């Protein structure tokens, strides 16, 4: 692997050559923002002048102002992301050669996330950078992800944020027959169960009670075909909500029966983390005292966010929570070639290798 000083020097020299491209891109963005600002002011002026006298024109003008204001605010963020991607593409060949890695868009599959059991049920997974490669005989697959669960509603959807950060999957040097996970204490967004189960159960039970009482009231106190139809419909809806509640409760109970808590003599580790496994014996074989010590003291360039770990199949999966954008070389709004930004990028890539060395994943011995 290339030394940090050499990497910074080489990337910095490449970025300096692209400074004119940044200025040109920034100039275009400022021009678009200026035009949007003028148009927004124009529509706001029409809205202000028209008032109640021309209600339709006033409402149309306000809607146009709101849309343009939204574009005005979001455009700099979008342009910055596009520029970062463009610059990364220009430097990509050298980065890949330096770290023996490749950037992919489709290789990281949903099965890795689901099979790890490190997260609750999810409907939306947004991938940013996906990296794959090999180091000391260990295959690497890394993705920066944003995971959420969208619960559909009649009027609006409820979005539950599950995870934002980096997920790393490595080949493991032991055969794993039963899934074992290590998660921070208090973390309930695990084992592929419904997020916020208590809220959902309470909501569904309340809906069940309301519709069942309403249905029974219409069926037994009112006469006429319309009341009968609506009463029957209410009862059927009540049964649906009851079924949803039972399904969530059953899901939780089933997972808790399959995954038992594992406790260790390391008091500090047990205080900070919770271990669940399908096999208590194998869990103790995997979670050795040296692994616990390393896991407690794990530090990476991705930040000090909550860290989870899963032993599944022939892989070990790490999930590190992080709110910042990772693997970024530059910004549209700062001069290119700054050593600090390049150093952060280098440290983030190196952290992937450091985890392999730190946990000795390339050695066929205990962790």
C-alpha cells in the first residue's frame, strides 16, 4: 500500500490542475443561483402586489416562489455532490492502483444487509460509494449507505431512519454455522423486526378497537343495508389491524426465541454491548477475550459512531454509524489540493485495511 505522504503529494498535484474546472463549475452554479434569485423575487413581488384582489394569480405566484426557493436552496448541495463525483472520477485510476481497490455501483446487495441481522426491516437503501477489493488474501466489500423504513399512510408516509454510515463485509477465517451479532446496548433496530414496534403495535390495537366498536355498533344498533355494509367493512378493517399487531408481536417473539443473549466475564464489554446468537457455544468461540478488547477500543477515520458487528456465513460484517459524507476528496466551495481533505480521504480508505490487520482477519487463528 502506498505511503500517506506520497499519496497526498500525487493527488494534490492532480487536483491543482483541476482548479480551473472547479472555478468554472462554481461560476456556472453562482450564475444559476443569481437567475433563480431574481425569478423568486419577481414571483414574490407579484404575490405581494396581488394580495386578495387576485387570489388565483396570488396563489399561483406563491407556489412558483416556493418551488424556486426550494431549487435555490437545494441546487448548491446537488452541484457540490456532482462536482465531488466528477473530481473523484478524474483521480479514480490512481486511487484504485494505490489501494488495489475498485469503486462499484451495483455489487453491494441487499442480502448482505438483511442476512447480517444488524438492522430492523427496511424498505429503502440508498448507496453512495461502493468499494471492493482484496488485501492480504481477504476479500473486501464496503458501502456507504443510508437505510430507512417507509410506512405507508392514507394521507402521508412515516419514515423511520434505521442507519446512516458505512457497512464493511470481509472474508472470515473461520466457518460460521450460526449467526452471531454484537450491537450497542439499547439498540432495538436489529434482527429484521419492524422498526418502532411498540408504536406500531399500539397504533394497530387502537385502530382495531375503534373499527371493531364502530362495526359492532352499526351492525347491532342500526337497521338498513347501508349500515350493514359499513358495519361489516369496519369489522373487516378491525380484523386486518389485529392481524398486523399479531404479526409484529409474533415476529419479535420468534426472533427472540431464535437469538439468545450471550453474556461474558468482561464486565465493561457486557455493559457497553449486547451479543445475540443462535448458538451460545459458537458465540463464545467467536467472541474471544482478545476480540472483545479490540472491539471496545476500535477507532477508525469514520468517526466514533456506534459500531455493530455480525458473524454470518463465511463473512464478518461491521456497521459504523456516521453522519458525515465519506470518501470525499474535495468540495466545490474550497480550493482544490488541500492536504487535510486528501489526508482524510486516505485515512478513510486505510481504515478498511486497518480493520483487517487489527482483527487479524487474514490469520487462521483466534481473534
